[in-house]
C-alpha cells in the first residue's frame, strides 16, 4: 500500500502557495549542494546522495511529477501540490496549500530514507509543517 507524507504551508510559512516548478528548482538546488559536499570530500557523492531524476507525465503537468531512479536500491518518489479548505474556530474558511509526497507500493526502504531527507529539506526551506510517513509532525516555522 502506498504511504504519504505532507508538507503543509501554514500562515507562518515563507509562502502561502508553491508550484511544482518551484519544487523542481528546490530539487535541483538540493542535488547541487549534495554534489558540492562530495566535491569537498573528494568523492563522487552526487550519484549516491540523491540518485533520482525528474520525470513528468503530460497528464500531471503542473500538479504532480515523480522522481525516478534506475539504481539498484531505489525506484520512485511521487510529489504533488494541492489545496485543502480548513475551517477555523470562528467558522472562517481558509485555503491551505500542501505538498504530498507518495511512496508507491514498488518503493524500497532506500526510497523512504531519501524521501524523508528531501521532505525535511523542503519543509525547512519553506518553513512549513511536515507530516512524516510515520504520522509524526515536525514544525519548521516560527511558533509563538
């Protein structure tokens, strides 16, 4: 059965909305910084650090894409952007954007580890609320 993690953009986050293109830019930035770590260590770390490439189906243009790996211990991670309507205690409706990270049934333990790393990176960059695959919540936004 597929498992999901969510990155929710709360009012205290840096942004209220995010697009798949912005997530792709953050993915490329993440790949760059891991490659620089490998360069500092004099090791080809970028191939092992995050061994995925972006694939996008025409039907998911602008709403979802997936990260695919052809390495032995990895397979795929799906990422999508959507909105949900929340009703606060006063009865006001607010629209909240979230990023859904899905591990399909064919995913491996390696995919889960890399997805957790990337989720934490995204949540920290966006100062968002991260709901992990195991149901725990991590807060990366300033709380009062």
